[in-house]
């Protein structure tokens, strides 16, 4: 049970998050300054939910008919939350896509919101949370067994480290897969995925950090361009 609780803490959901590397003041100003008034931002978000969710559900049923494709879109209304969007699953296996208010505020257009929503839906369709959980479980078991059954605290630490390593082993691949499928969903919903992926160009790039959860922004934008060109 202890190992399972550690894995649950490590693997909360697939997400498009602001990189953890400290950005410069100029990067913060560029990335996090809203360019639209509040009413326009809300209208954009509502319209994107209305148009993207049905398409994501349809593509989900086509590609993964065995899973729950009834997406629930929610908003984290805590204004202190950082700009973020993530996908998770509730207790009934219903997929949830959550946006924080700051992310809705800094999106410059509907294409960006649509691509981000489609990207999160793609994580669910591809089963990335389940794959990350399996990887985390394996990592926790392997590293925990290496430490052995001696010091309980040392074993918990080893399991936590193993779960983190396991969960992040293929996380960059998952992000690029979700970028590609997300581009397909956004385009099918009538949006410009390339314009939407330009959202990444305003964020500090995570680059190729060891065990980094997200790939470099340029690689993500190129993945979207290549996918759209092939449609």
C-alpha cells in the first residue's frame, strides 16, 4: 500500500505545464501577460469547449473504443494557481481535462486553447496515464527491491525515486505523441494547430534536462508542423 500511495503521488495526470526551470523576468512578462480582456478570454474558452470536445470524443471512440470517451472539461478557479492544463481520470474512469484561470487568460486566441485542449484529450486517447503508472510501479518495485527490506525509510525513498524515474522514462515521448494527435483533433475541430502550438514559443523551453517531463519547445512545434503537413 505504501508503494501504491507513492506511485499515486508521482503520477497525477498528463499535463501541459509551465516548465519548472526558473524563467527570467522577461520570459515571465512575455509568457504570462494576458493580451485579451477577460470577457473575450471567457468567450474564447467556452467556444473552444463547445467545438473541440465533441470532436475529441468522436476521435476517442474511433481510436480507443474500449475506454470512456465522455470528456468532462473543468476550470480550476483558484487565481493563485499557475498557468496550467492537465488531464486526469475520476473514480469512475471518466476523463477530465482541467484548465486554470491564468492559462485561459494568457492564451492569445482560440487556436491556442483548442490545441491545448486537444493535446490533453490526446493523452487520454493514447492511454498515457496508465502507461506512466505501469512504468512508475515497475520503477518503484525495482529500486525498492535493490534497497531490500532493511531500513524502512530508505526503502520508501528508493520507491519514490524509482517511481519518479519510471514515470518520466517515456514522458517526453508521451508529450510528442499527444502533440501530434492533438494537432489532428484541433484541425478536425476547425482550428489551426500550428497557430495553436505557437503557445509554446512564448514559454521558457525546458530543453533536454535529465528526466525532464517535457521536450524542448522547438521540437514540439516542429512535431505539430510535420503532423499538419501530412494531413
